[in-house]
């Protein structure tokens, strides 16, 4: 079964694939996977190489490149999940590459329902680097992950014991908000304030100011560049504008 799934994944355009046992998956900030899928046994984790839009000086152009890869990976993941369901009589659930996320009012800490970084690590698709992202043995940091949860019995892959990270600290030095200063930890709120200025926080700030403005100021706000960028981010569903920690990593092709 595993070989057939790998063959189908490669046929659909997946660059690499690994199987993670639920027992090997451990994400401290995500929900218990069994709350989402009580009978889950394994994760089929898919790796997609990113193209180089993130290296563009235009943050909008870079962001659109990430969205296109995300759209493709979602389509492929559905096709593979449907293949597994149909051919092996298995239950499957898809974990998207981004959103929806849990957002706690108590901690203000956004978190994915399933951490794809930890899933990729458990599936043997790479190990963590200084930027706390997964470094794939061949694709380096420029990789996007998806996962399919299933109750199918599959031979699991083993996590990689060593990381390819050279600890050059390029990611740390090039973070505009010093979100990586503490080794082994990302200050998520610092990161999001810079990498997603038109996401939840930026949106909230805009409309709070809008409500407290007079009609002339409101018209100016709706005609300004900031609102146009917020609107576009919401419409496209792609809100990241900073990729420094990934694009400055020297590893990968």
C-alpha cells in the first residue's frame, strides 16, 4: 500500500513524501490529533518545493507565489486523499498548508490544528533549523508541507536524527523584528506583526481607527493604500509579506 501511495503522489506532482506514525508526532502548541480524528493512525506528509517568488523585492509578488504553490498543494492533497479513500477503503482527513487556525483569546497565540513542521519531522522529511522551520535534505528551507490523516495501517518512516542547518545565523540576522533571538523559539507575535501586517491584527487596527474617525477621514482611509492591501490580502487569502528567514537560508536547490 505504501509503495502505491508514494507512486501516486509522485505522479500527481508531490516532490517528496513520508509516513508519520501518530505516536511519533508531538506538537506542544497544537490540539490532540485524536480530538480531530479519533481513529487516526498515521499521517501521510507531502513536501512541495517552492519556486523563487519569495526572493522578489516586491512583497506582493512574493506573496502571490506562495499562494499559487499553496493552491496546487491543496489540489494534489485532495486527489491523493481521495485515491487512498477509494482504493484502500480508508478514512482520510486533509490538513491544509495554512488556515484555519486556533486563536486563543486567553493567550493570543495562533496555532494550527496540526503542526505541519512537526508532522514533517515525524515523517522523516527533514529536521529543524535555527529558524525553527524544517530543512529538507534536498530542498532546504524552501518547502511547503501538507498532510493527510488516515486510519490506514502503513509502515512509518523514521525522523532524521541530524539537521542540515549550518547555524550560519542568516535567518536571525535578517529578521526585522528579532523574532528568532532566543535559540529554539520563535516569538510568534513579533513574527506575525511583521510578516502579516494585513492579517488579523492589521485588519483590527484599521477598523478600530475607522470607527473612531469622521466621515472625511473614513473616506480617506478607504481610498488609501493600506486598505487596498488589507482588502487584497483578505480576498486572496495570502497574507505573508516577509520571507527573510527562508530566503536567506543557504541550503537547498
